[in-house]
């Protein structure tokens, strides 16, 4: 029965991947699409350009970003033993938003503008924002003995950085504010191949850190006292879980902007699908599930046959919010 669910999830991932490649303002016939997927050249140069320069990078971005956010969300829900914890619970996304807002809106506060024509400017700036929040969390970490306090500190840091962003928005010019707002909607279509490689490396590093903590994650489900009783080094385990989530969520935010609800909703969907709490199954499950969900959201955002693309954050919220409501009601009834 479990193997059938794995096959179902894998088939859904492949079908949505192919569908995402086929959808857009310019249609590519399915025979030509399969030819391109197999690495063969199309007789129509325009189709090859669209496929290799736009659609394939975007579909791979969905897979990498969805996997990273879902894996980060799973670790945070286990670490804090909180069903509503997500990968941005420590304020990482808020830190990235603050750093990017300083780039777009900093002129209103008398800060020098950076070169926005360089595609790496926002990625590096966002990464610095995430890293700064991570270092602040680590500074508090040595003085905190429980996860609840760490969670509250993370939420307060997020609230503080968001308030600074709000002040910058209030005093900024309309055109600068518009560019920043577009960034906050999230984007899956702005990565080139070099950026995809970096995002893939970050996912690999974050996944390796998560896999190294499978025993700790499983033990943590029964509480830190139980985890300690079976020989888990609580301090080391917490640092590695947080570091893994920072790498995963920080990388996605740096290259794709803030994308919400995926890391929050997918772990619950996978637990319900596979009926297990074992992270040996959950980790690959949430990575496949996150990739599948973000591909589906990107397909919905495409508005097939039209040139407009809806903000990906609007679609993930539309799909993720009912899942969060379901989790609350389920826990309430239980």
C-alpha cells in the first residue's frame, strides 16, 4: 500500500513537470516537447529557445524550491513540535525582505543604491539578510534552554524587521515601492542556469544535514527529554536542524523571493498520505510533495493561453490556507 502511494506521488510529479513545460503563451506541440525533453534539437529554433532558456529552468526551479521549503518546514514543525511552524518561523524571510527593501527603498532613507542591473544583486543581498538573522538567532541560542523561547525570539525578530520594512515603504517613492512589492510576490521564472546550480547545491547541503538528523528528528517527536535519554545531543541537533532550514529557506528566498505556505502545508499532506511519523520516509516524501505542489501552483498561475502570470504567492496561499485550516480543525477535534 505504501509503495502504491510512492508511485502515485512520483507519477503526479512527472505529469505536472511535463504539463508545466508545455504551458505558456506560446504552445509547443507534445511531439516536439518530448523531443526537447529527450535532449534533441527541435526543427523550430524558437521552440528550443523557449524550452531551454525559460520553461525548463522555471520547472526545475519549482522542483528545487518546493523541495527545499517543504523540507525546512518539516524540520521546524518537528523541532518546535508545532503544527503551524514553517521554514520562515525564525524570521529568515523577514530578514531577507529587510535586506532587499534596503536595496529598493534605501534611497528614501539616504542609503546608496546598488546596481540592480546585476542579477546577483538581490540574491546576494537577500542571502546576507538571512545570514544576519541566523547569526542573531545563534547569539540568543546559547542563552536559551527551550525551543519555545527560541520560537518566540524568532517571531519577535521577524516582527521587528517587518516593522522597519513598513517604515521604508511608507517613506519611499511609488516606483521604488512598486519594484519591491513585485519582489514580495515571489518569482519562479527569473533564474538562469548558473543560479539554478547554486540553488541545487544549497538543496543538496540542506538535505544532507537533514538526513544526518533522522534519528534526532524521530526522537524529538516524543520531546527533548526523551531525545536526550536516548543519547541525542540536544544542542548539536538543534543547531544542525536550524542550519539546514536556514540554508534551504535562505537559498529559495534569495533567488525566488518569499514563497509562503508550501513549507507549512506540505508536511501535513505527506503525513496524511503515508500515515507515518518516521522521518526516513517523511524527508523524501515532503521533498517530492513540495516539488509537486509548487509545480501545480505554477501551472495554475500560468493562466494557459495568456501572457499574464499570477503572483506565485497568491496561488500558494490559496491552496495552502485551506490545509492550515484543516490542521487546526483536526487538532481541535482530536
